C-alpha cells in the first residue's frame, strides 16, 4: 500500500495541472483512507508518504499530525524531517494538535 502511495505522489507531482482536481481528490482520499487503516503497522517512510497525500489533499494540519506520529517512531527519518521543516516554513507545524 505504501508503494502505491509513493507512486501516486510521484504521479501527482509529475502531472500537475494535467489531472482533473475532482479526480485527484477522489483518488487521494481513497488512498488516504486505506493507509490510515494500516498506518499503525507502518515505518517512517510510510508516515511520510501518507503525510504527502494529505498535503496533496490540501490538509496540512493532518499532514503535520502524521509527521509528528511518524517522528515519534523514527526520529531520524530523513523524509519526515524534511516534511517537518517544510511544514514549519509554511507555518503549519504549530497548528498540529499534538
């Protein structure tokens, strides 16, 4: 599932402006739901991929929550650290509930 999320994230970045926003939203939301159900089993990279999906879904608050949860398991994960810094720069980190 995480590999699918990674591939979808890659495709969304490569196809910016070419994918209908409604279609994008539907695909991303369905994948988010599937990953959320299993994220408890995930590693740091799985959390970062889910966080990216939330960013694509324009939900930076939930992305920050996911990054925090991932960092609590894997404090040195490069991808989670990068996402944290991005969310801080964009002013979304402090909006997290944790």
